[in-house]
């Protein structure tokens, strides 16, 4: 199964993708995680990427498309992949068509107020990338990852000003891509209307729909 998980920043893409990864054995390609690794490097590419990410802007298409191609070469098994954070522009969507066939779009619909609420209290494990929320999805011990014991940190782009920019970029540049897929690819749409919905509830729903489509 090759899927794209689609939704605004903070809509839960990373959380769901990693859970689906353990359920289905697929690879997850998380563009944001890849760029956070690249921007740590003191190289021309690292500095360039850092400039975009820290302002909440999109990394340029040429860089993104190359990074995706490289990553797809390293796919570990034949069970397929979930793309998280790609494509974010029409140009990226078109480039993907040349490389792989997409079987399903997992669309996350989440109102803006929930996104802002979640992102501003989000924490990430520095070691394994697991995602927590100090208000809604707490680790068992403050500041410590349940899975690996690593330290939790706050992403530098999870601050109110940059969050606003990221939501705007999503609405202007990324959300219109959905039109591109509507005709040809089945959608599984998950909508959340309150902050208490547990990830497992959403995952069960997605699994049920994937089975209907014979993709799980
Ligand atoms: P979010 O939680 O905002 O969805 P991600 O972790 O997926 O964030 O991505 C963080 C940042 O990395 C984005 O704001 C953007 O600067 C950059 N980025 C990630 N994926 C892409 C992409 N496909 N095209 C351009 N920039 C990207
Ligand atoms: Zn961890």
C-alpha cells in the first residue's frame, strides 16, 4: 500500500503514520523529520533548509523532490509506504506521479483552534521522534519519552507566530493539491471536532476503511 497522509500541521499525521507503520509494516517517509536532520548539518544545504523551516516556509521544490527520490531508493521492504509531509505543492505532486503510484489518501480534517492548541503544547523525543503533548497526550514521566527514555523537546517552529505562518502556507499552497487527487485516488477522511479524541480511535477507523479498500 502506498499512501499519502494529508492534513494541516498538527492534524496528527506523524502520530497516525507511526502507528500505522507498526500495524501494517509499511515504511514511513516523514519529510519534516528528514529536514530537521538535514538542518542540523553545517553544510550549504543544511543552512538553506534551516532558513525555510524556521520561518515556517516551504523548502524549495527542487530540494524536496531530490530528497524524496533519495529516500525512496532506501525503502526497506515491499509492503509500501506512507508519505507524511509530501507533496506540499502541485509541482511536488506532479513529480511524485513519475516515481510511484498512490493507492489512497488519508485526509485529516482538524479545525484551526485544535491545531493551535495542540502545536503550542507539543513535545518531541529527541532520540526516537515520538510525539507527545504536555496537555493532551502526556508522557508517563514529565520530559521523558515513554518508549525510549529520551529527553523531550519543543520544536523551534512550534511557536505561535510560526504556527500561524505554517497554517497559512497549508491553506494557500498545500490544501489545493487535494483537487489534483480527487478524481483518481480513493480518500479516507478522518474528522476531529474535539481535543479528547484518542489516536487509537482514529486509527481503528482508518484500518476499517483500509480493509474495505482491500489495502489492509
Ligand atoms: P508540520 O507539523 O508543520 O506539518 P513537518 O514536520 O511536516 O511540519 O515539516 C516541518 C517543516 O519542514 C515545514 O514547515 C517546511 O518548512 C519543511 N517541509 C517539510 N516537508 C516539506 C515539503 N514537502 N515541501 C517543502 N517543505 C517541507
Ligand atoms: Zn523516544
